[in-house]
């Protein structure tokens, strides 16, 4: 599955030049890791965000968000945000910040 390269580039810009950030191809898209832990990614035209189990319900209440489910088994702690919901830079940056904050809360890999 191809991923939206324009969205991926916007994510790169949002993450900046932090040396703790790395990119890896995953889930048929591209994942952005912080200190070895996935923070956000792009799959198809959508944004994947790792918010953590405790923040899942609040994340799902935001526009365009749904549970991440690739195998028929939804994964709490992960959401997919419709690309249409992150067309504004402010919305995208908010999701990026949330994903990076959760990844930063985990031990580095």
C-alpha cells in the first residue's frame, strides 16, 4: 500500500531535526520513531498516532479519529486520523506532539 508522501513530508517538518527521530517503513506506510518507539506514521492518506491506552478514549473523541485496526483486532493506544482531519497545520502538529509525548514517556530502545 502506498502512503501519502505529502502528508509524510508535513510530519517530517513537524518533527523537525530532533536527533531522536528516525523513519522506518512499517504497516504498508512509514513510521516515525522517537528514541526507538513509534510516535506517528502515515498509512495510505491517514495519520497513525500512538497515544497510549490511557489517552485512547479522549483521542477517539477528536475529529477524524478511529481505533487502529489492521488485523480485525483493534489496538487500544493507537488511533488512525483521517487525512482530511489534519489538513490544517495546527491539527497535524497537535497529533504529532501527542504521539511524540507518548513515545518519549517510554524507555528508549
